[in-house]
C-alpha cells in the first residue's frame, strides 16, 4: 500500500473509529447521569462484582480467532464459518457451566441476589458470540462507518429501556437488561448490515491452522481480562457487605477510562489495519509508532490532568453527593489511565510483527508484578489497591518499550523524547488552572473555567514551542480550507 493510500485509509478509519467510540461513551455517560441518580452504589456493585466473569468468558469464547482472522490477508468463507460455529458452540457450553456455578459465585461475594442476576446476565456471552464473525468482517474491510451505526443504534435502544425500567423501580435489573439488549441488538444489526451468513461447513483442520497465533493471544487476553477486572471482585470478596464500595470503585474506574478508552480503541482499530500492512518495514514502523505516540500524548495528558482537577465538582454536579466517595479512586486511577493508550499501541506492534511470544511473555511478567504489588499494598485498603494499579501500569509500559527497542529500535528514550514536551505543558497548564480556580465554589463555573484555562494555555504553549502535533493540526486546517 502506498504512503498516500495508507494515509487516507488511516485518516478515514480514525474518523469513524473515533466517532464510534466517542458516540458509545457519550451515550454511556448520558445514560449514567440519569441511572446513577436513581440507582444506588450497591446496585452498581452487584454488576461490578460479575465483570471479571463476563470479561474472562467473552475472551475464552473468542479464543483469539477473531484477532487471528484479522491478521491474515486472505480468508475463505469456510474459515469464517468454522470459527463462527466454534465460537457459538463454546459460548453455549460456557454459559451452562456458569449457570451451574451461579450459587458458588453468590457465596463467593456474600450476596444471594447474584444467583439469578448472574444467570441472566451471562446470556450476553451467547448473544455476543453470534455476532463476532460479522464484526470481524466489517473491521477487516475497514467499514468503521457500519460498525459505528450498529454500535450506536444498539446502545440507544438499550439505554432507553434501562432508563424506563429504572424509573419504574426495577433497580439492578435495569442494568442487567441494558447489557443484554446491547448484545442482542448489536448482533441482530451486525447480521443485517454485514449480509454474511455461515456456510454449512466446519473443519477442525482449518480451525487448527489458527491456533499458532490464537492460543498465545487468547492466553494473553485471558490473563489480561482477569487482572484488569479483578479489583471489584477483590473488594467484594474481602470486604463483606461492601457492595457500595465495589460500586464506587467500579464506576470511578469506568469514568476515568472513558476518554482513554476512546483514544486506545480508536488508535488500536487503526493499528490493526495499518501496522500489519508495513510489518516488514522496520524504519517505517518506527515512524508510524512514533507519530501515534505523539498524537496520543498531545491528547491524553491535558485530558487526564484536567479530569483530576475537576473531578469533585463534576461528580457532585452530574451524579449528586452520594457518589462523592468515588472521587479519590477516580483521581488515582486517572494517573494510570493517562498512559494506558501507549501500551495498547505497543501491544498491536507485537501482534503485527507476529511476536506472540513477546505478547504472552510480557503479559505473564506484567501480571506477576501486579500480584506482587497487590500483596504489598493490600494492607492499605482500597486506595492501596488503586495505587498498585497505577504503579503496575507505569512499570509494564517500560517493559513494553524495552521490547519495542529490540523490534523496531523504538526505545524508552525515544518515547520520552516524543511525549515529555506534551506531559510538561499539560502539567503547567493544569497548575495555572488550579491556581486561578482554587477559590471558585460554584461547581459548573469551576468545571467550565478550569477546562477553558487548561485548553487555552496548553494550545498556546504548544504553538509557541512549535510542537509537531500543533503543526499537523495547522496544516490539516489549511488543507481543509
């Protein structure tokens, strides 16, 4: 693929991928503002405690085959059909296992309500499995416009039903139904939009051909899913009758992840398409990864420090006083979220170079570090657990950068050179905003003033120093005119 074609494909893919992720998070935020005012933290805690089982099971169902399909340039309908039938059958078997385990799960988290809740909520595994191949096909064709339409339509329907149920006193079941309807309508729309249906063919030989890469990816992803979602479960298990604390932590984690999740998933969607195209061109890979890191730094750092600055008035204004205990968790977890998008890009680099050993090896080392940090900081309570996640995030980014130096000569020093200017300017801008707004008592005025000051000074400093990303934006605006 030529440079102009690659650049055009990247730009279009970035736009629609960003619109998809931003739209989903905007709908999630809007619905949560309503739902969190109606529902209690403990009701959110019930769903949060089950998150680890949903994440783990969803990845186990996929078994890494979707990612393996995306990594291959030529796939037959028979191969797609084989993976489809495997995913669907395995999801049904896994659901039956979780259905039987529901009483044990409820006992584990000291709440009998989880028996019925988990049995209903886990149906989303089967619903999602039925649409995995259709989603893979649209992604492979870079049809992010179609994916955006599908995701947003499913979200809107599910949110409307959930809000109506919450207003009518259904409590936690409004959240359960919301999750189920998102899975159901996304799958229905994917089938309709992709126009792909499976053949009546299944081949163990073809399935086996994907395992060289997929089993390492799925092992890595399973480890990742468990540890990324383990904190609410740890809180629910070790702190009996503290579902409200699970709710505080889980919602803080979700909200700090909104902007960084948008950035990570947007750039990851593009990386999946772009990096495999140039995976045999080391110098070009180095340039592309460097540009992505600068782009992420330009956006992630000012957003993150602004979030920390306006956290308390934002929670008070949007979700009311009952959710203020989530603010300390939100602030400390934001320190980890700021750098999480960078790790996503490096993971995609390892996959694009088909270094699944790197991917799996790094993940095992990371999780051993996390277990050690949890053991050391658990004694300091939930804030200690949050701090362990922050430390872990920074340590693992350093490990990934050490490995990327071996692959494409993109080292820790190169990364620091790319991102430090944006980090320092974001810190300075946020410091100025804090100094000016520290005596403002009105929540909405504080949020608005702080946001404007951070944005103004950050963009001003970037322009004065002629940093690369501000020059890129300037050139893009001139081109559009």
